[in-house]
C-alpha cells in the first residue's frame, strides 16, 4: 500500500513539514486504504480471509507509520509535536494528549462496536494500563516544566535538557498509543479487528471532513460574544 514519506527526509538540508506529511497520510487513509477495507468487509461479512486480513494489516501499519512520523518530528522539534501542531483541525484539539489522540479514545471506539464479553474484558485490561501510564507521563512533563521555570527565573535554565525531556515524553506517549492499538487489534482478532480499524479510520477522517468542520464552526460562539461579556 502507498504511504507518504516520513517528515524530515529528502534532499540534504531539506525538512518536510509535518503538516505536509499528515495531509498525505490522511489522503492515503481516505483512499485507497479505507475503501479497500470496506470492500473487503462487505464482500464476506463475518468472514476472515486473505483480502480482509491484508486490508486490515495495511490500515494498522498506516497508523503505525503516523506515530513513527510523529517520533521523527519530535526528535527534530519536540515543542511543536507535544503541543497541538499546525496540522491539527480545530475539532481534533479536545481529543489530543501529548501530541496526538488520547489512547483511551481507542478503547472507547472499541466499546462502541458492542464487543463480546471477552473483548470487553481485554479492553478493561488495556484501560487499566492506560490509567497507570498517563498520569506518569503527565507528571513527567509537569516536572520538566517546573524545573525549567525555576531555573529560568534564576537565570540558568538548561534549554537543551528541557527539549530532551520533551522529546522523551513525546516518544513515550507515542509508544503507549502504539502498544494500545496493537493490543486491541490482537485481542479483537479477525473480522472484529477489521471493524475496529474501520471505525478508527472513519473517526480520524471525520475530524477533517469539511462538512463536519462547517457544523463545528457553526456551533462555536463568535468572538463578539466574548467581547460583549468582557465589556460589561
């Protein structure tokens, strides 16, 4: 399956913006990957065969490629990656944690598919892992911020050390997301795993769908509303 090249590669001295990578990544997910997965699901509903297996594996690998690209970007500019990069849509922002979707989004999506009790138990185990890991990484980031702030006030902040810690936190967050997806796909297995990957793909693409974004903008209050309140 075609994949966009990772950011930061190319001619010597060239640096491909993450925005360009992500646009190409979304385009590849939108077509051909998601249509191929949907056709494989509809051609033999409930069955697990080679075309469906290949289509599901390609989608999973595509998400892995996204996190690998975020890793590469974090090594170049961790401050941009760990915050909301300029490639994000406004609707994605509430779902982000340390540079990408919160890993609990994956278990929530799996539960939305009405999985079996066995698969729900697996999702519960993954959720416990998430609940243990997320506070550790959030505390690690907060500690790095506190150390930098105190040192900067004293006039001796180590910017390189701060950026190294940001990079480490970003890489660890992506490692957690990668592991959660892998565990859920393995636990679901077969046709259910393909349905899960199809739902994940649809959700990610919906965050960049022009009609969805138009509705989102329509629901947001205009800046003038806040201005009138402040003027009172």
